[in-house]
C-alpha cells in the first residue's frame, strides 16, 4: 500500500513538474515573442532607439542624483541638530572651522543666544525676503521666461543656523573698526512656498554654508559704540535645497539648476563681495561711510594658456580632444574666456579685472570646463589662489596645477593695482594698458554714492512717480531700488565703476519712472571735472537734472582713484627684459637655415614701439655691400665690444644687393615680448626682386608659417602690392607663444606673386627659414635676409 502511494506521489510530482516546465516554456516563449514584437513594432513604426534608451538613462540618473542629494542633506541636517560632540564625529567635511584652525574660537555660547532669538530672526528674514529678495528673484526668473514669481509662505522653522567658529582680527586692521569672521552653517526645517508661471512650488531642506564677515565701523563714543555694520560673504557660499510641488517637473539634473542658479546669483548680488549688506546703527555717521566703501584695489588677471588638459570629447578612435574655456571668479564677480575648439593646450590670452574690497580672506577661483553642445559642460579642473598673496608680491607669473582631475595646468599672470589720489599717475597706467594692447583694461576707479533727488516731475497729472536711477559708465550700468510714489526719493546707495580713461569717459545718470517706463531726469557728468577737486572727491553736491523740472536736482558724492602698479613699473620690467645680457649660443649656424646679409657695427639708440615692433633709427647710406664680408652675425650673439652688455645695432633702410641667390632681399623685425608672451614679426619691405621681362612685373606678397607644424592657424599673409619689384608692406603679425616654445620653432617666410610669371612654374619668388632657437629675441632684430629658392 505504501509502495503504491510512493509510486502515485512520484507520478504526481513528475506530472506537476512537466506542467511547470510547460508553463515556463510558454512564459519564456511569450517573453521572447513580446521582445520580438516590440522590436518589430519599433521598426514598423520607424521609432528611434532613443525613445527606449533615453527614459531609462534619465530615470537611472535621477535616482542616483536623488540618493546622493538625500544622503548629503541628511548628514548636514543631523550635523545642525546634533551636539558639538556629534558634529566632531560627523563626516570630515562637515567639521566646524575651529577644529582645523587654531585662531578660530568655539562659539557654543553664541549658538545658544541665536537659538533664543531665532523666532525674532524668523520675522525679520520674512520681511526682508518679501521686500528685497522677491523683486530680484522675479526679475531673474523672467530672464528664463519664468514669470509671476511670488512667495506665498516663508517659515524658517525651529532649527536656527549654527556658528562653527569665530575669528576676531587684532592685526593689520584699522583702529576704528572691528572685524570678525563667522563660519555659518544652516540646514533647517524651513517651509517656503511660491507661485511661478501659474504653478505652485516649494522649497525644503534649504542649506547654506559659508564664511560670513562682519565689519563694525566706525567706532563712536556714544551708545551703541558702533556706528554701523557691514555684513557680507567673502566668497560664494555653498547653497543647496530640495524642491516640492513642481519638483516632480523641475527637480531633474539640468532643469532644477535654473532655480539654484537664480538663488545663488540673488544671494551673491546682495551679500557676496564686492556687494555688502549695510546696517546703520547710529545717526552720528553718514550713510556714505557704510554704503559706498572704497575698495582696496584692483586685481588684474591674465589667463594666458593651459597645458595638458584632459580629453573629454569622444571620437571614432576613443577619447578625442576638448573644447576648453575658463571661468574666473572672485566673490560675486565672474568672467569667462572664449572657447577654444579641439585643443588640450589652449591659448586664451584673456584679460580681466576684479575690484577687491577685502583682500584678506578672498580667493580667486579658476574653473576650466569642456564646452558641450548639449549644455552639460564637463569639468576639466579648478584651482584656487589667495588674493592676499598677490597683494604682498605686487605681481606674479605662475603655472597652477588643476585639481579634481588627473592632469592639467593653467598659466596665469596676476597684477595688483592700488588706488592713488594723484591724477599725475594716470599717464603711467595708460601707457601700460596701451603696451598690453588689451581693449578691456581700465585705468581708474570711480565710486558714486547716490544720495537723493529733489523735486522730480509728476509721472502723470495727478500721480507721483515711482522713481529709480540707472547709472552707466562705458558698457557697465547699475540700478537703484524702486521707491514708490515720491518726488523726493532718498536712495542712499553706493556704486563702483572701472573706467578705461577718465579723461574722456562720461557718467550717465537716468531717472526713470517705473509706472510709465519714461525718463523723468537725466545728467551727463564728465569725469574729468573731478580733477580740480581736493583729493579727486565730490562730497554731497547737488546737480541740476536735464529733461526734468526747473528745480529738479540730484545729490551725490563721488571720488576718482587712479590705478597704480605696486613695485616695479611696467616700463621698468620691459627695460629689465631687454637689458638682460645675451647668452652666447651655438655659433655654427648654417646659411641654409638663416642668411643674414649684414649689419652695421655702430651703436645706435633705438626706440621700442610695440605697436609696430620695429626699430626707428637714423637712416644710413647703403653701406652693406662694403661690409658684407666683415659683417657682424646677429645669430652668433657676439657683442660689438668687450665692455658691452648687449648688442645695439641698426640696419640700413635700403639695399642695393639682390642677395646671395639673386632673388632679392626682405627686411624683417623679430622680437619676443616676455611680458605679453608673444612673438612679434614685422614685415617691412622687399627689394631687388629680379625682373626678367619688363612687361611681366610681379604682384608680390609675403606669407608666414610657424614650423615644424605648419598649421593653418599659424598662417599670416600681407596685402598684395601690384606691379612692384620693391614693395613696402610695413605690416605686423603676432603669435601667442610661451617663452619655452619659441626655442623649438622656425619661422618660414615665403615671398610669392599673385600674378603667374612666364619664366617660373611656381608663384613663389623666394623663401627664408629662420631658426628662432638660435636667436635671443628679448631685443628686436631689424635685419635684411637673402631670399633663397623654395625648399622642397
């Protein structure tokens, strides 16, 4: 009986397993059929594979981004809520500042005070956000076609911000001020809702971390003993938050970045240097002392080139090149270079200038990116430089290694410019900017404190205007806040402008009515007017407005400061470069690589002109034929006398010789500018091109290439001179090269004719190849070169 049961059970198991296997086969076949069906349907409907791959990639990216973001917020929130012991045990990046820096003191006593006054802070911030931040956010959103931004509810929650440490400065400060830095960290339970483009959204888990500086000045003898406060961040704080409501639409990487960028820009425009948040505490001080402080100086930055950057673009054979550009930032000020396509060794040759209000603590950031057509630019590295180090040195020429990448370096040249009250210093800085030949450099700084206006005209017959002011110097314009329904607006706002030349520039003031969008007052002020004022300052003077009422006036204060290089002047540096002794190099120079027909032995004074890179000297008779056999080879770097430190020479402006090969001679000036990192080639003239048929005269031109690459971007070409055997060009060309590159380059100079001559099968009339490594180009060479037959 038991055997029969066992047999029956085995039969049932086999039957069930066979049924299961049949079911699994059917399911497996159905899955494969569905896959084949989907593929067939996609092919039949001519769908792109991107419709399948795109959503999968997007959802995976979103999940990963959300996980990392939620983890980061959870750690930050627990840090803000925990005790100091838990903070120390938290992640290393979130340790308070006093752990790392011995001069920063613990501030738990201050955190307890902040916790007690937090409800009052909550009320103050709510009013400030509605009155000051909301209009700025609305205007910024409209730039991205996001209209109608308005806060509905602003609750900061019960968790106050924490002070990780306090540093009070007792050295290198004015005795009339108190300066302290607070390491601020906020990760609260805020509840903020807003309306945007007809949709309702919100912000939660708002986080902010940065170094906040508080300057108490001036100190006074009556209570509260401090005239006012200046509150600001030295550099952009780290800001992060989560979106709710419309977050399902906007909280994707790339889309939510718009709102984050707007919030960061808004905070920067209010409280990141050079912007300050002033608080007046006493009526004893003038508002101009708090709201229009004079900067310490100007930091001039030359982003010259980069080397050995990462290859980010994908090519058919793997990693290709990159399309790099650099973003240079100091506080809220930001500049961006042009994009260099397909290059990991870009030469930007970009100049920019930053106003520095507090050099101690500020940093210059340079961030290199690879431009991507999709808008998702890839990181090529970043570097940080302390501004205070440049102030101490006066100038620096450095290569900085990029961080956060495997390799890459950037070449920077930094100059500190102090502010001078002497108008006589203007000539020196103008000459320097002209020598640098950068169109965006400035020579002076103007600080304007717009106090008020009086007796503005009515916007309409029965209504008062809603006035605001626009100030503009050159291409830079700034705007005041809008004051509602008044003909006597009091702004008390300060503005700072850089100007290229105060001799010629104007300050344009326009008073606008927001209600009607019309101009109700205007003033054009010549900056040169300040020259005759004491210390180049105007203190709270009234000026009549144009296009306004007869009694309409604007009251403002203004001062002009001239930019002045600290340390050696630019001209002294240039002289120092040119006066360096020439080092004797290889004297065995083949005439096949470079032929120098001759040069005069006499010393001559010359005047360097960067504009043409040529030597202007007294003309001498054509004596080169008499001295060809005993001429001084400029390539051998042999000084004309034993006591001479460097070679001075002059070259005749004309020549009667047709050269060694009888093809004529070409006059060039070669020079390398260390300060500007450029090889300068001036093509002056060609003489004695052979003429074999009077009816067939050449149309000569000159073409330049850098060897050994002979790349298209090194090609330079002069104009064509019609029917001339002795053409005069006087054209200057420049190559952006580092000093180390010059020694490995050759300059190919080819003289051609646009008109085909019957006696030659080529349009090349002659050629010379100059080995730049055999020359010391820190001084100009103005030389006649013999044209040789075209090399193969």
